C-alpha cells in the first residue's frame, strides 16, 4: 500500500502536467510562471512578476515575424531581444509614439542602430498601444510599458494570447493601419 501511495504521489503531478499541456502548449524555455494560464492565455503582473522576462523569452521564440507597438520604450532587455530577433533573420517592424523623438537616446535609437525598421506614429495625440504580434500567432498586450519602471515599481499587466488566429489577425490589421500613416524614425 505504501508503494502504491508513493507511486501515486510521483505520478500525479506528471499526469496533471500532461493533461494541462494538451490545453495549454508548453511555454518557451526560460518563461517565468504566469499569474494565471488558461486556454492559450497567460497573464503576468508587475512589479516583480516576471513581465520583462516573459516578453524577452517570447521574442526569443520568434521564427518569422515580430511586430511591435509601444508608447514609451526604454527597456534595454526588450530592445536587445528585438535586435537579436532581427539579427536571426526575423522580419521586425516597430511602431512607436512620437515622444520617442524627443529624447536623445531611446529604445528607438538603439533599434535603428541595430538595423531594425522603426516608424513613428505622428497622426494621433498619443499612440498608447503596448503590444507585440509574434509569428502572426502570439499576441502580447496590456498596460505594461516597455520601460524599467513597470517591472520594478509600477502596477501593470501583460497578457499573452496564443493560438487565437482571429485575435492575432485583428491586432495585425490594427498595426498595419497605423503603419500606413507612420513615418520612418530618424535620429
């Protein structure tokens, strides 16, 4: 009886992991544990909730395309991950708010220096979106600005939506609409 209980204690977590992995694809290696995960949707909260690590890990998994919309963008780890995706041959397009042109050196400057295509949306008072579309399959969205403050001190959120093609297409269409009137970032 004792051996049966021991076997059940060892097997139960593996069986739970197997059944949950059918509903939720495994996270990329290095992805922090989300606050919640259900049916291809994962949520992270800041401060200190692993948001930046989750974003950079997702970017590292990009194989074909990465489209980024960001209001304020100064996060070195996120900028580095985007530049590395570009260097791996991923098609990267970054669309930023015009406030990025008012600072001397921002994530936009870093990305342009790394050869990434960066545009600025001047048509709106504020281009306040914060999100990414990876391989036309994974959407990253939420209130989390791509800066240091949200990870360390702000209360913000990041939502990952995977395997929902209609949602990904809606985000991609929105991105393309704003890219049409945007101008190339020049620094």
